[in-house]
C-alpha cells in the first residue's frame, strides 16, 4: 500500500516540495572577513620608511626598484648601474656619457608619400581658368585628380567664386535641416572645441 510518509522520509520530492523556493547560498560575515584578511599582504620591505626597518642605513639614499623583467640599456639610468656592469662601456662610447641612440625603427606599415613640387605657375593659371569656366564640373576633386595634387592644395590655388560658395552653403543648409537633435548638438560641441584650439579659450 502506498504510504506518502515513507517517500517524505526518504527525501523524494513531492508535488508540494517542487514548488518551494529554491535554495540560496549566503556567505557568512565571518568567512568574508577571514577571506579578506588572508588576501592582505604586507608592503615590500623596500617601500617601508627607514625608521621601521632595522637593516636600513641611517642616511637617506635614492631607492631604485626595477620591475621583474630584464632592464634595457636604453631605459636604465647610468646612476643605477653597478660598478662592474658591462654597460658602462656602452655609455663611455657615447659623447659626454649620454644615453646611446635608439636603434632604427621598423619599416612603416603604410607607404610614406613624399611631397611633390611638380606644378608650375602655368599649371596654376590653367587650374584657375578651368575652375572659373565651369565650377560644377571642375571641382576640387576633379582638379586634384587632373594635376596629381591634393584637394586642399587645389582649393587654395583655384578658389570658387562667390556664386559657387553661396550655392554650396545653401545646399549645406538643406542638409542641416534633416539633422536630428543629437547630431546638431554634436556639431555645436565640435565648433566650440575648435574655437579653443591652440589655447584660444584660455586653457
């Protein structure tokens, strides 16, 4: 015959026990305090004041505590090198005992472009004439591609006329009308930061 008391004594779950609150494990305060106390480490003897250590000299001196990694000759000062250190010979070869020169840097990841000075006054006048004849076609990007120069330099040599500038400003205003509050505030903040470049804001 089925006896529910037998199942309860054996520890088997019942319909009532399955809906009970799950068990939660709480760390007691005593365990937390003991764990924190074991993690506390005393400071290194090198960093203790002189009056707390018995073997420290009575006179003050400079304390140099380098990291565990091997020191480099380019960062270790000559003052902290032992007298029998072979790196003294490297310092002796440099003028006035200065730090030796650093080795050459590795090659750059991207190619370094050298500046070109290939344009002549004749090219400048031709750029201005093309820009003036049809500014919609001969834009800064088109001129830069034609004369193998940058857009910034093309804009300096052949500036747009006032009519072209007004047209571009009107086009920009239409674009600004579609901006949301987040982008508008970001552009305002950018303009304020640009006003402070070079210490203009007094900071």
